C-alpha cells in the first residue's frame, strides 16, 4: 500500500512539474519599426511557463534610438489602459528616454504599438485615409 501511495505521489509530481501547454498566441519579435513585426512573428507562447498575456515593451534611449520588444508574459505585467487613465498613470512618449510596457489577453492582441512610435508617414497616411473616407462617404450619401 505504501509503495502505491509513493508511486501515485511521484506520478502527480511529474505531471504537475512538467511543461505547461499554452494556447495563447502572441507576436514575438525585437524590432526598431513596428511594421517589421509581421504575421510570421505571431506564434504560440512557449510551454516553459503558463503565459496568460501578450506584452509589448517600447523603449527609447536618450540618443533617440527606439526598440520594440513583443512576446508572451505572465500577469500582472501592467495596468490596463482604463486603469492607467483613471489612476493618472501613463507612459510619457515625449520624454527623452522611456521604457513602457503594455499587456493584453487575447491572441495576437500585441500587434499595435504606441502612437508615439509610429512613423510620421504612417500617421499622415492614416489621417489622410480617415479624412478621405469621411468626406467621400458623406458625399455618397448626398447622391442617394
């Protein structure tokens, strides 16, 4: 009886201490331009830990050099956007240097990046497309 109990405890210990199966998929890359972290970097989180968040870390050095690191994370890794705003906590992307972390819970949710790191051309193109869509959409309704 004692040997059966020891065998059961040993089996439970092996099962619990083994690798964890992660179903979460996050973008996992280290880039200087968010556009470089493409669909090929959307991967299953490693099984070495029970990851439950996708993380984006944005850093800027005083010399202006920027890095974007995306990957899998464990909670709590940061406060969500609503909590940050209500508590007055935020990351100052206009500072000469910063290290900001954001996290989210859904597959592929760390695709975006901080607005302060978007290339000016990308920002202008987005703004232009919104204005054109709004203008053309408005005129289309006038014709109907």
